[in-house]
């Protein structure tokens, strides 16, 4: 193996990678703590990007269909197309969330309440069935 500039660079990179790997494995708790801190810093940006990515699809749809080429010839309408589309999408999202919160969540609470009552009524029946089954099994074994 020749020790030219390219090979020396590769050796340097390999040594640096090995040293970094040893430090990460040796001080993994501190590394995880730093990664957690960085994750907490980056999370709001990732969440905002995800929300923007999801809202962009319906916003473009509304912008395309509400503001056609005829409407966009007007400068004021062209400048208002994006904000109005965004406001429309936000109103739709708030409306859907309102329907879910006030429509679905109370039904879920009601369902879980009924389930809890059914379970409390079922437990004595299950205990009686288990005792009967145990008694019959004990009786069968004693014969």
C-alpha cells in the first residue's frame, strides 16, 4: 500500500471514525443525553414542517380550484390567493377537529363507561363458572 495523499486521507478518516466510535461506546449515556437535548431543540421545527407539509396539499387544491386563471388576472386576487387558501384550510381543520372532539370523544367515553359496567357484571358470572368448573374437575379426579 502506497502512502500517497489519498491513502493517508483514508487512514486519517478511519482513525477518526474509530476514535469517535470508542468515545460513543464508552460514554454512551452522555451521548444519549446530548442527542436527547438536540432532539428537544429540533422537535418544534420538525413538527412545524410536518404540519406545513400536510396542510400544503389541501391548500394547493383550494388555491387551484377557487382561484382560477380568470380570477388570478386581477393583481389583488392573485396576492390574496395563498392567504385565503391557508385561512380556508385552517378553518376546515379546526372544524374537523371540533366535530371529532365534540362528536367522537363523548361516544368513546360512553362506550368505555358501558364496557366498565359490563365487566363488573361479568366478573361474578366468570367466578361462578370457574368455581363450578373447578368443583367438577375436583370431583372427577376424586372418582
